[in-house]
C-alpha cells in the first residue's frame, strides 16, 4: 500500500490493490461501485465451520 501515493485521486488504484491482495490470499471478494473511479471491496474468508467472516474496505470521498 505504501507504493500507492496518498488515496486522494488514487482511490481506484488503491481499491484494486486491496482487491488483488485479498483474492491472492484466498478470500472471496467483490467490488461494489460507488462512483466511476471509486469502489468498495467486500471480502469474505471461509474460517472454521465455513460460516465465513466479512471484511469491508471503502474509499471515502474526501471533501475540501
């Protein structure tokens, strides 16, 4: 994540980084579009009895 410059203006790139990472470690993930250049990542890991745990990463809109 430190290789991606601050999130303002780079939300799409950061979202892809998070998505690629969680899917590379075996989590199921989906992108929830917020705007043309922003999306949330919703990831689920199958743990224990298979019920799964869900994690959510969002890129909040920065206001001036």
